[in-house]
C-alpha cells in the first residue's frame, strides 16, 4: 500500500513483512527475539503509533507521561491464539 493513501495499512504491512522475513530466515538471525515501536508524526497534527512485543510508546504531555500503546504480552497473545483454535509452539 502507498503510505500517503493508507498509512495504517502501510505500517501494518511493514510489520508483517518484517515478521515474515524473520520466520523465513531463522538460521541467519540466531535465537533471539525482538520488539518494535513506530511513531510517525504527519504535518505536526497526526500521530500514528504502532508496537509489537513489550516496546511501549509514551508521550510526555506537560511533564506527565501518557502511555500510547498497549504492551503485547506473550501469555495474553497465546490465550488469544488458542481461543481462536490455534496453537503456539517453540522453534528449535
């Protein structure tokens, strides 16, 4: 998708493509994990925030911290997947 026509779909696509690359290249990447947070400001008026894993987006508003994202916690994600009939496994 074109970012300017559909920024949310573009960010989602970027995250999916990164995940796909990681899953397809496990031997090149080693045994670790990753998290990410993306914040994009458009024309000083629009803020788009995306996160995966336990990376957290926080905004400072007049000296106070405002949490903008919800942490992606493994046990919550596992439950969501299993409730939809899926399963979670560990790669060797």
